[in-house]
């Protein structure tokens, strides 16, 4: 018996496709950060990358992006084919710039986050809501890609 444990948190057999998707997501975040250097603020390095989750349900996908302290006016969402891009800016609070600041770990400035979607979505049905620092984007699957159950009659 192998001492190797499943890399999926004990939910079943090892899935190399899931590991490859995770690696691609991490690589994309890294590259977005590198490419963002020199953008905005006159070429100065900066910005941050919010964390995101993508879930699948019967109708499509739900993307959640954690962007605390960002106003809805400071966020733009773009859908290009199977790529969902969320970009915006988190401004530094005036109180944070004061002389009493001892430590700053919360990122501020511009951000870009791109999520590769596994299937096409219907752009007319995309809805977004920003509540308590979490951006939720509902992405209904394209009609042609819906996985509605089909009843087949045996004759």
C-alpha cells in the first residue's frame, strides 16, 4: 500500500488535470504581477493580486474575488472569450499614510486578475455584485454548453 496521500484533500483519486489547472492559475497570477510592474503610477512597481475562487454549478460558474476596501466604481470586469478579467484600484486610506504607521501588509494600488473559464458563457446573463469586500460574478454557461440532463427513451 502506498504512503502517498491524494493531493485533493482526501476527496478521491489524484487528478493530474486539476493539478495542471492549479499550476496554470498560479503561473498566470505570477505573470500578471510581473507584467504589471511599470504600469500605472508612472512606471513604479506596485499593485497587488486579489485571491479568487471559481465554482461550477448546474447553470454555469460563480467567480468570487476578494477585494476588500475597493469601491464598485473602482472595478472593471471584462469577458473575452473564455477569459474573465477583473481589474481596478484600491486606494490607500489617508489614515494609513500617517506618521504612526508601523507595518503595512495590505496591498493597495492597481490590480488585475484573470480567470480562465473551462466553458463558454453567455455574456448577456453575466451578473456581478460587490458585498463586504467580496466580488461575486455569476457566469451562466452558454446555451450550447449547458449540461441539462437529457432523458433518452429505450425503444
